[in-house]
């Protein structure tokens, strides 16, 4: 009898341990996993210039006409300044005269730029962020002049650029 009581206690003990482990696992998955490229605010501040940090991480907007890629029409790829993901090609860029780099589409199958409803500043807009690092890019509008009808209005500070030397640009 003593032995079976001992086994019972053991069973209860291990059950309790396994329950504890599974609840710990549960709380781990509850942590926000917004992107696959999580960094702390302090890490971003080290990585980015103060101006880039303000736009990418605090959803700031550069003054129109001031960005380095506004009137920039070299052949290549525009990358996320936060994580380096290629987001747009120069073939998708057009001169929108709005003061910010504008694109009529994005690279990949629509999984690189995330669209989020934005009700700030008394407007209904769609914010665009880098899907990998969550960095704020700008906004997307459906008043584009090209066949896609889309206008990705992006801050230069949110972008990097990789120039291509040949014409091997793929959309
Ligand atoms: Zn990014």
C-alpha cells in the first residue's frame, strides 16, 4: 500500500510539473510577436540616425521635398532603412510631385509591406510599414496615375537604395 501511495504522489508531482511547464509555454506565446525582427527602442536608437528613428519608429513624416530619394531616379532597389529588406524597385517609382518618393507597387507577393488603418490627425488613411521590422514607411493611396492606381507615398528616411549596374531589374 505504501508503494502505491508513493507512486500516486509521484504521479501528482509530475502532473503538476508538466502543467507548470505547459502554462509557462502558453504565457510565452502570449508575448506580442509583431514582427520577426524585434529590437528594443534603445537598439533602434543605436542603429538609426535620430531623423530615421523619428520616422521609422515614431511614425514621423519628413518635410515634403526634403528627402534624398524624392527626385532620385537611378535604377535599382529601394530597401527598408531599418532591416534592409528590398521593398520597391526603381521601375515602380514615379514622379508624383507630392514631395515624397512614390511607388505604384511593391516587390514580392504583397508580403513585404503591411497595410494598417490609420485614423490619426482626423484623417482616414492606410499606413504602410515594413512587414519584417515594423518600420513606418508612409501611407498608401488609391489615386495613383499608373495602371495599378496605387500610390505608395514613402519617406526617404525610411529607405535605403541599392543601385543596379545592368538592366536586370525584376518586379
Ligand atoms: Zn524593415
